[in-house]
């Protein structure tokens, strides 16, 4: 696999993970500024394309429907995805009981 193919795979995994984080962030029907900042920072860290960043920003602003993540792909990157979910949930410096339930659901979806 060439370096450009590896970069594209990493970018795709990153984008799918960000789509999952959007679902988590909007789970309570609202999004805190800290959550939005965290999603965008994590997305930038994964070198997403400008189009992908634009789509995430529109979803965070409530201007676009939330796209479903490719859970099949994310299962192959379970530990990384769970670490990203925990970073998002800790963005407001506390993890509520409901958020712990979300983590349990994501763990189940990704396979234990």
C-alpha cells in the first residue's frame, strides 16, 4: 500500500469517526461550544479534506442532517474510536451517566 493510499485510508477512518462523534455530540439534541470545538480540532488532527471539514461544520451548526458513520469500517479501529469518543465526552470536563450509557452502546456497536 502506497503512502497516499495509507493517508486516504486514515482520512476516511477519521471522517467516519467524526461522523460518529457528531451523533454523540447531538445525542442530547443540542451541542455545547466545547463539543463543537473538540470535534473540529479532532477533525483537523486527522487532516480531513476541506469538503469533509465543511460538511462537519454544517452538521455542527445544525444546517445539515447528520450522516450515519460506517460502523463496519470503525470496528477495525475500535480503540482509536473509543478514545475519540471519550475525548469528546470529556470536553465539558464531566461525563454524565447518560454519556456513559452512550459509550456502552458504542462499545457494543464496535464489538467488545
